[in-house]
């Protein structure tokens, strides 16, 4: 079963969970994030006065049960935000262990083990805990979020948002359109600013990088990104944020913002409804990913570069040509990484190391390298020594663009940071390293019967070859019309005689054809018998 395999893989990879978490206690209520799978969060909410508890989205029932036993509490309810297996997969498993436990969710979403169907703004009580369920379709047709009422615990409310809202992001619109999702997001934005946000995934770092692409001059986003970087450097959970924070930097909660409209280059049309315009903004954000590709090829004595920039639905193409003699000493980005790995393994960068490169506008310029020395960096749960190299691209029109690369001792890239930008990448898990003495084992592959009709690549090649042969044979027959006459005569005699031994009959029939003169005579006779062949 797919679900069980994914749970097992995640447990093997992250025996203690993908992130380090800290419980939050608000008076007599304790909220415990449970890191499950590779980036999901379940949440255990405990009324410490009665030891009654509810869990939100228990994807891994074993992890949740271990947390229940550690806390010594009784599970009374499962609050399920939606049907996807990485949120609802553990419902039935937990109910087998806790038969009186109720499973809440929306009936439209086909929640596994559902016992208590919910509608918009229904209330749920577990001990002193008071929840209100909100119907928030868009990600799925029956998505729900759960608001823990702060008044009942004399503190801020808490929103458990599933896949509707993340820190600086929102869920994909699998079963809804932009207008539907906008209404659901507006329900979240209308909550009190101090409401704590507990999302279903650890997506903060990637989402903030995306927000920087969408709205690059947002100061609140930049400050939050630095905070999240520090948290993730220590593998810390980034939850919770607050509704106030999200409205400052989450682009999906800022569809009303003039600053965001300006950043996206969007303007409300004169007769365009405000809601429709904001839905259009949401669509633009959703389709905003920026993709840059460059293709380089040598054509005789020139280097031709084709650059394709895709931003949302907009694609721009540019072509550049350079004399081959002018690019001597040029290195591509792939070659650059290879050079950096070699330098990192040697732990030495030669002085005055200069190569040709391209800047962001595809102008030829120089790139230089500088040694940064060694430092410690956390990779997964291990602290490793890494060696750093700075690379700078010196454009003639702009300030230098610099990156800091840090490598493990074996040459693996551990992190890369663009200076002055939120663009960064990090190694989050130690690679499997082979001992030097270990003899490389040859892989053993199971022999399987080849059913070539089910192999799309082979079947495509077969069809191509079939058409090629068909065309070749047709051309050959058209160029040799005597074939039709010979075969027609043979079949006529064969059917008249109807011999028992067809092979012997054929051998006797075609034996005289070994004489070229006889062949030509036979062909001429066939033409006289078939006047239609004269024009071929």
C-alpha cells in the first residue's frame, strides 16, 4: 500500500521527526507539534486540567500514539482538515487504538473513518477546549480549518489550517478556482491579528523565497526570511506565525495590496469587479514562478546563446552571438561547480584566478574566486566541517554579484548563498559516503521478461521503423512494376494447379527465371496480357 510505504520511508529517514519542535503552553492548554512524514505537521492539543486531547491531521498514527503515551493523555477527537493521505492516513489506525475517539471533518471530502460530519462554523468541545470549524474549499472540495477559541483559555486563538494557509504561502487549488480559494483566504484574514497559525507543512523557507520573487521590496518578508533561515539552520520548527505577520508578507493574503499589484504589474480594469480583480491577482501569484534557461551551441567560429525567460505565462526569448575567439577562458555554470568542488577538496584557491562568465543580462564579464576558509555547518542532525569559496561576477553595468559556496570534505555542495539576496540552498541530509576500503559491489538487476508493446519508448521506435519500412517498400514496388506481373502470374498458375507441395511447385516455376532473357520475355508477355501496366 502506497501510504504505508511512504510512512515507513519517512520513519526510517527521520526516526525522531523531520524537525525539532517545542510545545506551546497557553494557561492550561498545551499544543504539541508532531513532525511526521518528510515535512508534515500533526498537532496534539491537550486540556491539561482533564488530560483530554484532540489531534489534528494524524498522518502517522505511530508517531501520534507515541506522543499520546509520552504526554499521558486520552485521545477524544481527531480533527481532520481534508482527505489527502498525508493528513488523514492515520485516522483509522488511531480509532482502532481509541475506539471512543470521534473523527471530525467535512462529508464532501470522503474523510477516512469519519464519525462526525461538520458544516461551516460548527462547534466542537473537548474538555475545556472549544473549537470552531470553518468550511474553506479550494485545495479540496471539502477542506476545513479549526480555530481553537482563545477566550475559553484566556489567551490568543489558534488556527490549525491544514493545506489552506502556510507560513507565507497557501495550498494548491486542486479542487477549486481562484474565486473559491480567495473566499477561504478572506475567512482567515478576517480572524484576530494575534491568532496563532499552525499550518500542515514545514514550507516556510521555500515559501519566503517565492514571496521574495513576487514582491522583492517587502521589508517584512526579508526580516522574516532571516529569522526562518536561523531556525532552519538548527532544524527548528518555524510554527507558529500569526495572522498579523502573514498579512504583512504572505502574498496570498495580500491580494488587496497596492504594493503587490504594483510589483506584479497589475491594474484593476474600469468595469472589473473588485473580487474578480483580486481573484486575478491570486491567479497571477499562483502562476508567477520564474524560470531562466540558456542554451549554448558552437556554430562554426561563433558561440550562439539562446536565452529563455518564463515568468508566469509570459515567455521571452533572446539570442546572442559571440565570436569564438572572444570566449576563450569562458566557463559555464556546470563547469564552475566542478571547478569549485576540485578547489574545495584541495582546500586551496590560487591567487588571481579569473575566468570569463556571463552576467544576468548575458554580457561577457569576468568571474573571480576567493577562499573563505573552514567553518562548521549543520547538515541534517550532524555538525560538519565545510570549506568555503566566494565567487564574484563583475558586470560592467552593475555591482558585482557574489555567492558563497560551502562544500563537505568529499566535494558535496553543503550550501550556497547569494549575498544580498534571500536566494539560498542547503544540503538537508548527509549523503551516503562510501568507505575507501569498501569494495564496490556490482549491482544485481532482476531479469524481467520484456513486453515491448508496454514500453512506450520501444513501441514508438517500432512504429517509426514500421512506417519507414512501409514507405521504403512502397517506393521499391513503384520502381519495379514487373514484381506485380510476376507475382500475379505465379498466383494464377498456383490456384489453377492447386499442388500439394507448394514449395516444389514454386521452385519449378521460378527456375527458368534465372535467365535474364526469359525474365524480360515473361515481363513483356505479362504487359500484353495486362494493358494497364503499359503506363506504369
